[in-house]
C-alpha cells in the first residue's frame, strides 16, 4: 500500500494466499491521504482498523488501536513487524477495554454494525474535547444516513466528503455543549419457548454481535437439532456469538465441559454474560482467539459450529474452511463436528473433502444441519 509516509507491505491474518483479499481498501487510502494535512499530535485513537493498515502507517504518532476483532489485532502485530515497527509503538486495545481518557485525534473505520459504532462512539465521547479532530472513513456502500446521524448525535455537526474510488470521509466537529449519554449496551431479552433447554432463558448481547435483538433463524433451527452431549463430554461452541448454543448444551448436560470460542471480543463477553445470567451448572471456559488454536489435538468430543460466510464486506468461505479444519484437528477419533449453514453454501462438499464423510441431520428450504465424524 502506498501512503504519504512511504510504501507498506501488508497482509490479512491469517495470511492465506488462496483468498487474494487485500489488507486495506480505498477508504484506508483516502483517509491517509487526507491526514497529510492534519496535525497528528496528542493522543491518536484509531477505531475499527480492520487489518492494521492505518495504525501501521501512523505508527510514528504512537496511535491507540481499538478493535473488536482478535484477527485484526493479530494482523496489526504481524503488519507492524512486517514493516519493521516495534509493537510497542502502538497501543492495542479491545472494544471491551476502558478507552483513553483524552482523545486529540479520533479516526473511525466505519464498522458493518451500526450498534457497534453507536456503542463505541458513546464510550469514546467523554474523552473527546472541542479541539479533537474526528474523521471517519468507509466505502460509500458502508456509510448511510443512519451512520451520519450517529456521528451528529454523539459527536457533533457532521458532513461528508466527495467520493473517491467509491470511498468517502466523514468529518465531525465536537460539540462541547452536548450531553454525553451512556451506552444502551449490552442488551438482554428472553428467548422464545419451544427451542429446547434454553427456552425462555435470558440471552445477553453486547453491541456488534450478530442478531443482537432477536434469535436468528439459523441458530433457532440448530437448537432444534443439537446432538446428545451426555457423558461428561468436552464440547466446543466454535464461533459462539452470544453463546446460546453452548449454553443449551450445558443446560442439557451439566457434566459437559463447554469451551466458548470466538474471534470477537464482544461475542465472547456476550457468551459469558449469557451463561452466567442463567446460573448454568457445570464447567465452562470462554476464549477469544483464532479458532481452536491452542486446543490440543484430539482433545475434543464434539464441536458445534455456525460459521460466518462474510469477512467484512467480502463473501468468502475461507473462515468456514479454517473452522472445519481446526475442528478435525482438535477432535478425537470418533469425535463429531455439527454444522448449521445456509443450504446454498454447499458445506457438505468441504466436509467430505476434510473428513471423508458428511451426513445430513436435518434440513429445511433455507438451512441444513450437517454431521461429520473424525475417523
């Protein structure tokens, strides 16, 4: 990537040459070009930097990165090293960490989730002062009227730039007379009846978690077809989201040891809050990470998975492929991977290639539940 401060070599994390997806886009480039004319002094905060392109380019200014993504954080570390920058030059925070008390420059890569943007702007607003430079960036298709209204309501008067290469900038002028509201997140609600052990139970969602205001139909279908987990089995809710699936397993079988894993800090916080809100007996572990990295080979009896098929705006099965391969490695011989997915995604083909088998457990016009056994 060419920046006003020189050329950078960047990659996503993990670096998979089959994906051919860049670690930056036109909105990152547009923002960096604009910053040539901005005095970057004081505390520089970068919210939502997807693969570390922005903080790597701005490393000389000691920026603070705030991200919900473990993979983005690891990409940042790798890209800093790739470009000869000490990791200590950048402060790495998650969306669950307390934000800096004073912010002099706030740069926002607009996230896919409007709720996450609202939550984070509200958390950051107390540190913004009348002289804070606030600039957002995103592709035109990512910036909506609702996006601008959020900046206007939380930060102050807001305008946008002309579009360049289908990217746009957002400029907000902090209004010191505005009232700082508390974030409405996390959001809790009671699950519907008729979905097994979690019927009527409480679910807790932090901002940005998929389908935070209702039970998504794919998970609902999965809950109706979960395998029997009796016998004190080691179970993983892989890509756990708000933890409803793993909590259902733990309620059905208090002897099960359930590991909740997701690359989203918001998701794992939600899963832990959901589990605790329901006074679930038994043992559970909550881990933010890259799939099942760190889980010993052959140590798991059952993996439950509802894989995403988007990486930000890109449609890709790369995440699902990596999750399935991770599961195969971690499962003991005879251990099972159960997957729910949209019928059209054809996960049965990938599972047969990896496991040598794939069985249709249940299906409807939209979803399928598949079972693969580690031989």
